[in-house]
C-alpha cells in the first residue's frame, strides 16, 4: 500500500508515489493551518501509467466553507489504477503563512 506524508507551504506538487501493482483506490487527507485561513483551496489528484513520465488530473477537490473553516478535508478517488500518483495544491488563495499537510493511502 503506497503511502505519502508531505507538507507544502505554497501551491505545488508532492513527491510522486510509484507502485507497479497499480492501486485503484486512493484516500487523500489535507490539513491546512495558517495565520489567516485561505478563502479558496483546490487539490488535484494526479496519476500516470507510464511510470511517472507524464501526469494527468484524475480528480479535483474544492474545499467547501466547512472544510476551509476547519482546515481539514478528506476525499476518495476510486477506480483509477495508476503506476504513479501525486497530489497537487492547485489553488490556495488568501492564506497567510500556510502549512498544508497531505497524507495519501492507496489500496488495490
């Protein structure tokens, strides 16, 4: 079961996780702390079937008002078997001194 735990401080990508068993169920948890919370947050889940040479967006999650207020979101992506995957903080608007902790677990 590939596992990722990484913290970002701005828009960008996590490291990619590679597993040639092609897991197809992915759970992503994002926790944001900041001096001033963001007003808009978008997280992309990206995958690749050519060993991470090229990535495409397989799912996107926009934080709703409750998730922004709490700073926590968990979402699931299923039936997307990939050899490599990563998480991208695509949009982070209005935050001051953000820390974005990202956890991801994959299963077959």
